[in-house]
C-alpha cells in the first residue's frame, strides 16, 4: 500500500465489509482501485438493502425516496433534520445522495435512518492516570503522562467504543454529547429525579469547561452504504484534576453492555474510527501513545 493512496484506503475499509451488520447480506466486492466515483466502472452492480427496522418508518428514519410525499432538501437544513455534510456538498444521483468517500458495494440505507449524512456525536472524556497519592503516572518508556478515557462495550457488536450516539433532529451537538454520555456511561435513564438532578449538575461542570474538537466529518463505518453514511463530531472534555469524574460513578446504560476507564495507547482496538480519534486526543494532550520512539503522527 503506497503512501499516496494509503489514506484513501484507510478511510474506506469498514464501509466495504461483509456481511452487512445485523444481516447476512453480502456486499458486492469493491477493489481499492475502484472505490472512487471518478473511476469509471460500468459493470458496478451493488446489492440493494435497507433493514426492516428502517422500512418500518420509526421517528428517526426517512421514508423511501420513491414515496410521493417525501421531497428531502439535500445539502441543507431540512426543517429540523440536518442534511448538510461536514465534508461539503455531496452529489445527488437519480434522486439519491452519493457517498462522498466512494463505492461501498451496497445501495439503500442499510441500518441508517437518513438518506445522506447520519449525524452522530462522540464525547471523549479523559483524565490523567494517577497513583494512590494523586500524582500523575508517566510511562517508563515514552516518559509521557498516561491518559485514560471512558469506554463502553457496545451491545450490538461487543466492541469497545466511545459512548456516542445519534444527534436528534433540532438538537445541538453539545446537548447530544452530554445526553449520550449520561445515558451510556452513567445510566442516567434509570435514575430517580433527585439522582438525575445531582448528575445533571456534575455533568454541567464537566461539559461547560474548555474542550477540544478532535474530528468533524465522514466516518468509515460498517453501516455505511452508497446512499447513507455516518458523520460525527468527536469532542474531548478533559478533567484535568480528576475531581469531577471522581464524584461520578460509571454505570453502563442504554446501548452499553459495560463501561470502564481505559488507558490510552496504540494497542487499543476500538469500534469504527474510534482508535484514530483517541490517538488524536493523545497527540493534542501530549500524552503517552506508543512505546516506539518514532510514531506515525499523521492522525486521521
């Protein structure tokens, strides 16, 4: 894999994997050199698939393009639904949006509710690893302080991940970040009113301090199709002293099977593009990442 096209390949691997999540559907195979739409491929014959759960018409999903009363405003804010991409304008072909990263071997929406971009938010909550006396712990080889982040184990695929989720129509990204962290890592949905109020105060402290936007844009995700894809805004909220998170008890809820503090390093294997986001956090916070003296610091 040459350096010139390596980034492109890396950004579009999970979106070509089979079987499609939650199904036995096999995508048409798309070789690396034919991912890009600018490469002519007359015999391209992608499989059509939209999950039954999406076709059932839940609140979070669009109707089928063919339905007469559905006329989406692609590339703009469509009522409460954000159809703009973080990556700029996307093409519309035969009434369907076209995945800006290229071919995936599958048309339709798969498990995704929206035609075009499906917006998510990923809160990366970090603190320094400390010893019993409260001193930061440095890595013996890199000499850098060790960061920890809150990870959840996803119920759907069993992989460890950042506790993110979908942005509700009309919801601000900052509200999604706080809500998803509360639901998945603190089990806020199951708390009493009094507990919820206390939790809300502590979350407000955490989410109102300075933060770093780590990444905004297209995500290489196994649910992506030629016509629907995931985009996210990954934001790092860092608890420098550790005091806020010390007062919050991690408890898995909603889509999470487990939740725990995980040490950040290059051995992490995480869901979708989450490892790349975590690597960027380590770089921006000047924290330990790798035991190799020369690490690849190109980020995403």
